[in-house]
C-alpha cells in the first residue's frame, strides 16, 4: 500500500472519475467513470476499495459543509436552513428580475468552504500500474486518478 496527499476538492474529482457523474435533474449520464470500464477483476477490486475510501472522505467533507450552512444560513418557516446567493431581489411587473444583491452570508460561506477544500488529506491505496489499463478505451478524463498511477520506465 502507498499513501498520497490530496486536497479535499480532489476527493470530489476522484469520486467523479471513479464512479462517473449523473445529472441530478434529468438522470443523464455525463460520464460513466473508470469503474464502469472493462477492467481486470483484481484492478477493479482495488479501484472499488479506493472508491470507498474516497466516498468516506467526501461524506466527512459534506458533514462539515452542512455545519457551515448552519453557521451562515437562516432557517425558513419550515425549519430548513439555507443560504440564498442573492438578497434584495427586485422584479418588474412582468416578473423579470431587475436588481439583486449578492448575499454577504453566502460569500462568507463560500470563502469558508473553499478554504476547507484546500486542506490536505492523506489516503492509502494500492498502487496502480499504467499497463493495468492497456485494454481500456475511454473518452473519460482522469487527471486526479493519474496521480495514483505508476508509469514504468
């Protein structure tokens, strides 16, 4: 096993590279992810192991994000806490927005969350060799994952 240090935002990237991305609004697959590719079973096993570790870290970051939302947000009449991006929204008679201000609380939240995403975290994984992926033909882009691949000379 080896260890690599990634920024927390890179865990989001790596999760998308491994598991793919689906448009939450319409269910359309934007990218299928490396785990959906035809890969040798042992390699897929170690990719799945890595994906679980990445998912756990992403879950921890999401919990911290929720805390930041509670810190900067406001509860509505149903008790749901949110931080609107804009305040003082003014519409004309046709319902078109003619003026709006950026919510300073949203800016504070974004600054805090972006600072969090710049933090480093170490992850342990089984190293991958480039030749393990010789048979993979893909349109995917795996820039964060490539940091975990050893290229033999």
